[in-house]
C-alpha cells in the first residue's frame, strides 16, 4: 500500500482512466485516482494519487495548469481539435494571409477572464449523461457558458496557419475551446493541433515519469523514490508536534488544543498547520484559531 502522489507523464493514446488502470496493476492496489482529465492525444503532466493521497485529488484539481498548445487556423472541427471531423473550412489561403500582428492582438484579447462554452466532446454531464456520449450519438445539447481565467498567455511562435502558445489557466479551462474561440474571433476558424500539459501546480513536466519508468522502478522496489508524500504538498504550512494525549486525539480526527502540542504556538497566526507526532508520523492539516487556541481538522491522512 503506497500513500502519496506520482507525477506521471501521460503519453499519447492513453486516456487518464487508462493511466489509472495501468497503475493499479503496476502498484497492485485499487485506491488510485487522477487529478484532472487530459485528452487521449494530449501528453504531459498527470498527477496520480495513491492510498491516503487520494484525499488530495480535489485540491490538486483546483490548481493552475500550464499548457503548450499549437493552434491551427483555417478549420473548425466537431471536437475542436485536429482529431475530429472537419465541419468548416475557410477559403484556401485565408488563414495564411492573416496579418501576424492582427493574430497576436486577437489572441491576447483572451488574457484574463472570459466566458467559455464547454465543448460537446467533454466529460461534463448534462442530465446524467456525459457530453461526449451524446456527441457520439450525433446529439448536441445547449451548454451554459462558464467563466474561466487565462492567467498567462504567451505567443511563442507564429508560422501561419499555426500558432504555438503557452497558456496558464484556471480549473475547468478547455484549451481546445480556447483555440476554437480564437479562430472564431479571427473569422477563419481554428482547432487545436497538439497539446502538452507542462505543469499542474508544483508538478512540472521535467520531473514526470512514464508508465514504463514507473513499472521498472516498481520491479526494482524503488517506486517510493518517486512518490511524493501528502505532507510535502503542504510544505509551506507550519508544522507542529503533538503530545501523547494530542496523538490520541489526532488518531480519531478530533480537535486539538494548545496544551496538546509539544511545539510552542506563540509564532503561529490564523493559519493551516501540519500535525505530526513525536515519531514524525503525519496526521493531517488543521486550522489554527489564535483567539480560542483550538485547532480544527481540515483534512486527515491516516
């Protein structure tokens, strides 16, 4: 039984579900979950949680994500990427004839918050049905737009009809749809040609491991070398150590008081803290209230 997070490099052709299924076989454990769907043809960072680390899935899903995407101008597809069926093409040469300055200006208009309509080919549910299931049946349903935040948008290369971009965005942003919306605003259509997820929160692509590499490490009994412990995710939060009585309280997920700590609290402010026992065992994250000198459990990892 392993507990923590593995920074997986998802290769093309795998769904996020495929990665989890493979890891369940490699690690020989069932309690595994991923932290955000990545399209089958996309590659890059996919943090996968194991054991008690699965309690972090909701937290990691909310983290900012960074992508390197290639936008192909001149076409619209039903999936909003180049794997789909072309449903509209602009006049030959129209995309290539666009002024680079105009293309750059329009793309940068999407920096900040904007209303995005989720694509039909997505895992979002409407009336209990996943949108991609309806799309495969040839059905299209109305989707409500939702606000997404494009925090950073860097145009790395323009060689029309292609534009390479680096995007840092909030949870729930579809890069395929961003590409489609840019093409729509330019009047020539656009689809995502390729996508690399280069970062999810603190997890970068340089530190990611392929399934083959993970399997090799597991065979060598070295898989713990790449498992990030749950408490490492909260490395910026202050750490405290409990007394023996405090340990018993933490074991049951109960509130703690200042007298349950070995650690002095004078330096603590109203903040979330990491709670350990004297042997270094991590119990969870507590919210410290300076006025009442009480700590309430926020997320436990026993």
